[in-house]
C-alpha cells in the first residue's frame, strides 16, 4: 500500500470519526480546558514556611530556609491526573554552612481531583497509605530474611492547606535516577530489571496477606468502585467509537475489527467481574498504573542499571498479577521485543516470583508457570484496555493537549487529542502488531 493511500485513509477516518458532544464529559464532571490550564499553576499556599517542621525533624542542625522555589517538574503528557512540582530550597545550618535541598511534591489538580472523588476514593489518601504503611511492610519482609530491597523513594509527611492532601518525596534525580525514554520503549535489560523488581513486589505483597490478613479496602480495591466503572463506561463510549474508526485505517484490520467491536460490549462487565477476587487463585497487590513513567532507573557511570524504583502508587488493586504484566509489557516495551519475547518475559517474571516466594517462605502452594498463563487468558480482557489507554499515552509525542480533560473528556479538544493518539505513526505501528496478536490469542471472542 502506498504512503499516499495510507494517508488518504487516515484522513477519511479522522473526518468520519464521530463528532461527539460533551454530554458524557459533563455527566462525569470533567473540568473545562480553562480550569485545567489554571490548575497547573503552583498554589499560593506553597511556601517555605510549610517545610520548617519537616526540616527540623529530618535535617540535623537545621536553622533556617534561606531561599525557596517551586515549579512544575514535568511536561505535558508525562502526568495526567496530578501536578508534580520540583521544590528546591537553600537551608542554613547552626554552623553557618548552607546546602541545597530538593524534593518532589505531588499536588492535586483540584478540578481533576473533584472529578475523581465524585466517582471513587481520594487518590492522595490511597497513595499516602501505600507509602506510609504498605511499602515499609513489604520492605521489612525482605529485611527479616536478611535481604535489602527498596521499592521507591523516601516519603515524608507534610501538612498543607490542600483539602485533598499532597505527596512529598525525595528527589530521586539527586541519586541519578531517571525515567527511560518512553517513546523508544524498554529494551531487554530494562524489561528484566522491571520484571525482577515487580516479582519482588508481588511476592512480598502475597506473603503479607498470609501473615497479616487482607489489605484495607482502600488499598485492595483502589479506585475500582462500581461508581467509577459506571462513569468510565459513559466516557468511554465515545472513545471506543473514535478508536474503532481509527483502527479501520490500520493495515490488516479486516481480520479482527468485527470481533474486536463485539467484544467491547462486555468490556465493563468483565471489569466488574474482576472486582470479585477468587481466593483459590494466586493474588497479589498490583501497582495498578504500571507503565514507563511510573518506573525509574538508577544508572552507573557506564549507563548500566544499578537499581529500579516504582513511583505513583495511587491505583493499587489486589488481584491476579496479570494486571501489572499486561500493562507494562504491552504499553512500555520496544516494538522489536514486545510480542517476540512476550512468552519469555512471562517465564522470566515467574522464575523471579518463585525465587522470592521461597525466600519469604510463602506458606501456600507456589503458582506454576501454567497457572500464570491460565490467568493471562482468563483475564485477557485487560489487554485491549491497555492498547486503548496506556499504550496510546506512552507512544504519543509530547503535546500541549496532553491533559486529563482531553484524555477522559469528549470535548472537541479531547476528540482531536485522541485522534492524534490513535493515528500517529508510532502508535499505528505497535497497534498493527498487537491487535492481530490479541485476535489470534482469542481475546476478542
């Protein structure tokens, strides 16, 4: 097929994509663009005085803050639901010496947060509980058997006037941590490091349940409430129509388009059923939002990975580990290895999982590799959701239109943003490989 023919088909699809009104967005209280733009400004209350008590407690010989600044730490398209701020200050010690300190502060975008809380739990309450209670418990399990494992950055409690709360973390960039290039995707070395740490997380989370009982509902369910699913179903109706029109411009779509569209009718019924946990299966605490930007790597002087940390623990969910596996393997891996090595990655993860379950003395029957594959097929309806959401976000070039209002809303700006997400060359290349692969696995049946 010629490039001109392909471009013509794409143009026709964009023209024919449904011009959906904003009724669904209004129903779910999606904030208007003006509110979103204003939300990215630093709040007036964010001043150095808020940090004095924290510094007195955590910085020996602290005397005073000499200077203070706060500014957005991420570009558009790197974070959709919150605002990450880089907080820097020069502090003076009792000795008269000074030092530069740096923190990462996650702030609520009030309009987005109100939308979320109209459907589900406060994600800042969820993430605070994860950093304050869950992560230390899991790290302690390894410490108890003589192994040091860290899952994420240092967390600090900070009292602010924010009605939703904030998340204050160490600035990992001060220790040479950074995100990999999401547009290029994880290569083999990065995928192995991610799966090794994920297996440690999953193993500890499963052992913790056996030793301490179920996680609190806030953690175990996360944002997946009945009301949240209903709201997402309304918003996604227009998104699915647009996605399907874009898919009809993909090479080879004739093979799977009809079965894919039929399978979408039961998507949210499947999600709803997944909220009922089968105690006879192997279950873990999924990270829940496991994609490239929520994974950070520490590199040595030669560029080799020394450590892997996770961030953004605002969407955990207790259930089969395939949730995290589908998310990261379909959304964030390089095109050349995404499908070619998918089965190998599952085996690699399983080997690491069993090693850590044995280390932590998991008292129940160890899950077999076959059990993991059975779960991947049983819950395979999660995979198209990754293609529809995380994979599109990962593969989209930075753009000013990348915000929560456009990602979840059906305003004209939101429609144009999603058209760009589903028709750009990078996404098209991945989708033209992944969608037939899903079809061949029976996912659309």
